[in-house]
């Protein structure tokens, strides 16, 4: 979708910066910058904003050959962001009736060719409407049957659907999910009976067939759980400028490590590093690092690279 970013309160007017956004797009760009082959499957409107989305993805090295341009008049989705207090940002969505809400199984299944290793999904897509929810479940089912690792980032958006509705739609995806990523407050959304005890919640997910559960803890880092136990990783220390997109950056880093054959501690280290790049710069994806920039955090403060 397209993104309009305000420099202050929207009700006061002023200039807006135009870019693109979307959790799946952010992850795709993050992985492409880290040197991985990435394909984006989805639907945009036959409008200038749709052209902007596809142009941006292509410019970042993301394959858009399976993207569909909607010819029925549905517009490209839109969001507006406005900074309110420090790093607190308010987001307004305009996605009802958008091209993305009408994405169908026929749009996404052709992208799952035999060379695909990971299918990344989020809980945002099925929140857009029945067709999008059907496409998400069909993609997860097909990928799992083909031996493709399915990664599901819960990514709950309360302005798009209720917690009860999210739980009803997301629970069936667990049977096909190999890697589940969620923030601490999102774990109850994928439990049949929500439990405030994190260890019990994670155990129930692993018992349901999920191979790996990664819990994002923001400034406190993250924890990865498998049948072999838990692995913690502290966050990288950085002056936060903009928290939007940090979770997607974390996912891109974690999946990059997984694709590169790294063990869980190394995956988590890369994930918190890419997340740190995201929060240190403005924009959902603009500050994401390339492969050769990952080591910049290890340079002394104030270093100038010439």
C-alpha cells in the first residue's frame, strides 16, 4: 500500500511525505537488501499509487512478476502516519475495498514454485477481508504440503479487526506454520484458550506442531523457543527515532539468518541488529541495512567511514 507520513498532527494540516508501506513489503525489502532472492505476491490498484508500490519493490530488488494489478476499479490501499509523543506514532488505515483486500488464492499460489524455501505471511492480510483470508490459508496449506517453511508473524492490527475475530481466523493457520513470530501481547491471539503464562502459551503452540516460536520484546530483545528450550537475545542499544517497521525489520533479519543456515543465537543477533537499524531511522524500511552494513553497530560511536 501507499503511505503518507505527516510531520505533525494531521488535523493541523501541513506537508505529507509519500512512500510505500506494508509489513510483507517491508520484510521483502529487508531480505533483498541482505542479498536474498525475494518474490512479492499481492494485488495493487490500477492507479499511480499501485505503480509506486511496484516500482519501489522492483527498485529494491524484489521480484514482482507475480503481482496482480486490479482492473475492477479497486484502489491501492493507503495509510497515514502521524507522530504524537516522542516515538509514539498514530496510524490510520484506508484499506476497506482496496485492491489488496481482494487478493485471492489464484493471485498468490502460482508464486510458490519448487525453488521457494520460505513463505512469509502476516496476520494483517487475512484481516483485510474474506478473499484475503482465503488466500492466506490457501498459500499456507499449499506451502506446507510442498515442504516450504511457513513463517507467520501475528502482527495484530486492532484497527483492522477484533482480537476474537483474529483468533478465529489465525488459529487454523497454525496447522501449517513452522515458524511463528509474535510480540508478547500477541501470543493469546493464537491460543485456543488464552493464557497469561507465556511458557504455557509457547508450550501449547509447540505441541500444536509449530517448530519454532519467536517472541519479540521490543527494547528488551527477543526469545526463540523450540522443543530443545529457549534462547534469549538482548536488543542492540540505539537512540530510537521511529519505531514503526521495527518488527518487520526484526523478521527480515531472522529469516535472513535462517536462509543462511545460521543457528538460533545468530539468527536472533541478526534480527535485533536489523531492528536497531529500523528504529534509528525514519520510515518503515528506508533505513534497513545491506549485508555489508550489518557490522556498523560494532564501530565506535562517532566513527566516520571514509
